[in-house]
């Protein structure tokens, strides 16, 4: 089994919950999917605070879910613990970094899973495995007890088969949460310039919006490409600092997977000047997104512009081109599956202003009902 790094049989009568193995669970080591941590890890002395609501509700934690090593990759491939099997097509990558969380939900091992999203790590595996995932507003959910990747962009969020399940997961993370707001009446259909999108995915997103009855405009976001570059610089530089204890220790460094070791080495080369310029771009990008969200209540585009690649298909793949600009801004975003030509679902991504998780879920429920993918799976 590669879905879980650690299976658990804890008592509980509530929802079955999978927890990404970079979130501390009392009595269990946190590995972050890395041999460099696993071989030295001791059991966590306490739960991460984000688990408090689940514990109070009596949730049954079924396991610590596998992930792309150190949460630093979007394919979900893990050379040490094994790669979770994509339930839609075992030949394809499951998406990462929250690969095990997505697969646990899609396979029915868990009703809800917790993932983390720094550049798309909830939304990308949700897209590739045909489920729903919510990237929360940066700072809304505590990151204490969560292994860091890029602290200025890290978030924890819920994943489930449908919107109702994601809402239930959000209520575990934040016990007073309720998706009790009206759905959006207007959506801005974003088409970032300079990025290729599979025509079947674009058509699927457009069809889902049309079926929902939500009024659609087409705003321009000229800063998208610059936001992507800035986000990548921030993630890589902050990851190199967060994991410096692993890369500076020769005994641990050799235990890192080659892809992660190379990315961390690259992150260490990002100059302080480049990092400062990337961070200085953030307020302008937040203002650009906010202006678009004054003209439409939510923004919509694909979560990923292509279907899950084959495991044998050479990369690199630009998994995060439509996700990491949202992390740079710190805004929330929802990914939900919609029917597409060819058999695999597309994933519609919806962005809202800070704190608008209830709006995203209410609107997602309307689109889900109109598109019919979730209810059509049996």
C-alpha cells in the first residue's frame, strides 16, 4: 500500500479522516514523505492544532497519508515510500504533493482528507484524482505542527469526493464554519495569456459554467505570468531555508530523493535580491486580483491546463501554472471535477477574496449540481 505511510486504528465514531504526513498526529512520527526524516523521526508528542476540531468531533483518523517528498513537488511520485495509485487511471501520476490524501478519498479509504497547499498541492491531486479540494486563505488555519515548505504561502485544507464533504472537512478544521452564504451570481472566466490549455479542459470549464446559470464575464489579469514567476521564486527560496537542516547534514542529504535534492539546491541559489523583488510584487498582484473580484464575485479557470500525465511521460510538467499565483496572493481557491470529453474529468478552479471559503463552497455546490460529475460516479 502506498496511499498511507502509517495506517492507524484509532478509536472514533465520526467521519473517517486521512491526514497528510506532514501534519503531526500524537504518537506517530511525521515523515513528510522523506527517508531523510523517517530514519530519524520520533513520535509526535501532541497533535497539530488543526486536528483539534476533528478530535472533538470524534473523527476516526485512518492513517497518515503519503505525499511527494517534503511536499516539494506536484507529480505525487515518491521514490522511497512508493507512489499512490491514481484511481482514475493507474498509468497516470496522482498529482501532488497531497497525493495520498487525494487517493485515500477517491478510493473510499477516507471520507475527508487533510492536505497542504503551497503552490497547488491540494488542487492538483484533486484535479488528477477526480475529487474536490479547498486551498484555504493563508493564515486562516494554524500551521503549528505542520512541516513547513514555504511558510509565507503554506496552507492546510480539506479534500473530499464532493462539495458537501469539503464543507464538512472545513467544519472540522474550523468548528464554527458553515457554508451558509448565497452562491455567487457572477463569475470572471480567466484565460491567462501565454499558457496552453487542453481544448477539452477549456470546453469542460466553459460548459460547467454555462450549465450553472452564473453570469460570466472575461476579465484580463495581465500580471498572471509575473505572479507565477514570483511565486516560484518564493517557494523555492523558502523551501531551501525550511529544509536547510536536511541539506546541510551529509548523512541526511544522501537520503533525499534526487528531484527534491536538486530543487532544494536550486532554491539555495536564489539571491536575496531576487527573493525581495518577488515578495515586493505580492501587494500589486493582490490588488490586481482584488480589482477583478470587485467586478465578479469569483474567478474561474482550470485547476491544471492538462490531464494527468502518464507516469512514463518525461517531464518536466508545468503543473502549477494556474495554481501558484493564487498562493502568492494568499487567496482561497476551490477545485472541483467537471465532465470532459475523453473520459477523464477536468477540474474547475474557483478563486475568491480572502476569507470567502463559504462563498466558494456555496457556488461550487451550484456548479457541481449543474455539471453532474459527482452525482454521476455511483
